[in-house]
């Protein structure tokens, strides 16, 4: 039986209204947080090139989080898997030390050409970024052990567990790894049948959470940013 509330509404109706209000407030808050750090013309240009190429760049909120993380670890050397058109790279470079170098890997050289232009438009000298074309799992083994302060992974999600293993080798103690897109637009927590990509994301989340060598957190920015510090 529904018991009328003080205004003639049942408690069930009132509860539904409250849930809608809370949901609406959360959506508004998330939108505000995502737009909190304004993006300049170079970032907006890079975003336009990404959309034209059919790519999904990091959201402004995720980019701001990457900028903060790079500054937090005082990053001098950062490895990025998935250059795209340079959106995430610009955010990372803004957070890094002025003498820091971003090593960015992507299988599509034409995307990296857009990123070069975007970095230059953002005011970064050419020697601030090292572009390596190629498949991540072919390139990463060639990078130096314990030579990086931060590794950002935004490549093939089917390969995320392998990226984690490589990242742990690349990172110095106290270094940080971050994975973009782990929510998979809500599919990661959906109980229904899911494609292999989502199953691999769940595997990654379990591995990071259960690893005694990592201190982790899952940030609800963009499409989910999984972060972990190497002990």
C-alpha cells in the first residue's frame, strides 16, 4: 500500500522524484566538472581533427586529470600509448616539467602529424615530444626499464592487460599508470553478455585492484580513468 505524503504524493512517488533530482544534480555536476578547465584554441583544433578522423579524444575532464597527474608526479618522462591528434598529449605536456619529454606511440603516422601541429600551436618546442609510429606492443619493449614517471594508455583496449605489464616495467617506483575508457560507456558494469573488449577491461580492473604492487583509484572522469601508482 502506498502511504500519502504531506503533499498528497505517496512515499514511492516522493522517492522517485528525489532520485530523479539526485540524478539530474549529478549529471549537472559532472558536466560542470568536465568543463572546469577551459581548453585553448590548440586543444579545440586537435579535437576537431580527432572528430573528423573518427577518433574519440579524452574528454576535457579526463584531460585535466591527466594534466594534474603529470604535475603531481613532477613528470619529466611520460610514455603515451595512442597519440591520436594530440588532445591528451597537450594536457600531459602542460602538466609535465618544462624540460620534460613526451614519448607518444601510435600506429597511424597521419594522426601523429596532426598532433605535431597541435603541439606546436600550443607553444611546445619540437624537442618536447618524441613520436614513434607503430603498434604499441612492438614499440614498448624497446623503451627503457624504469625510465618513465607516467604511462598513459589509450590504445587498443583488447591489449590493456599487456599494456599494464609493460607499464610496470617502464615505470620508476612511485610512477603512475593511467588507462582511459575503462567504463566502456557503461558496459563494464552491465550484467548482460559483453564483447571481448569489455571482458579484457574487467580483467584489467581486477588485476590492478588486487595487485600488491599498486595503489589504485578509478576516477569517474570521461569514460573512466583507471589510475595506479607503482610502489
